């Protein structure tokens, strides 16, 4: 019988993201954030390419990103609702870590595996923040996929893109549980 870590398994089975709109200050300072980033960086990474990096967005940077998001949204004729939503993600956040996928040339590691690794980093970062007692939420939105925004707001290169914005702070309320997948309906067992 394996030596199970039941506390971690229970955490994973009951974890619940906290809606970004319900996060408030305080957020982790740099000292508190480093162990969270360290845990996220232990994500599976075929070929040890490190096809991701972190950009920590503190409050002044988030205020700037809100302005850039509004400017970019208006430049591509987004609706007023889309403009407001793009701003709000950054205006309301006490701290955000942008997980940046960095596609690296490799004869052995396909690009899709690098994308998977970047997504896994997002989930590991989210879970590490939650396990540390913070509220956290993984968002993307049109800003994450708009190269002009990513280039002007975050200085991304052609081989980089936002895998996710992980917002971290203090949860103002505990959200109700939501419906979860029916494991029997989504699981196929093959024994031959």
C-alpha cells in the first residue's frame, strides 16, 4: 500500500477557486509569493525547457494594465461591456501573476507539450496560492489572447503568450460549492 498524503488529497478533492471579483487586499508580499512560485515551477516539464515564466503584477502595474486594456479594447471596437470587463480584471485585483508560455525550439519536445506544461503551471500556481491560505482565481479573457495588448502591456515577444492571469488576494467571502463532473459519466475503464 502506498504512503498516501491524505491531507493533500483531501485539499485537491475540495479545492475551490475564489472569484477574482471577490478578492481584496491584502495580497501576498514578495516573501510570501516566492514559495508559491517555487511550487508552481515544479510542474512537469518534458525536456526541462521551462517553456513558461512569471510576470508578477503589483498594484501600480495592474492600474497601468487596466488603462492599456481599455485603450486596446477601444482600438478594436470592443463593446462598452467588454471594455469595462477588461479593465475590471486589472482594476480590482490586489495582485496578479501572469503565467507566460514561452515556446522554445526543440527537435524532441512538440509545441503542444510546451503549451500543456504552461497550463499545468497555471493550475499549480492556483493550487499553491489556495493551499497557502490565499484566495486565487485563474482568468484569461480577450486580453490574454490579443497580441497588441500582450506586447504593449507585458512586453511579450513573438514566441510568447499569456497562459493565464492568476489573481491572488484575500477572499472576501467563501463561494458556494458548484456542481462537479460525474466521474462515472466521464471515465472509461479498459482492462484489455
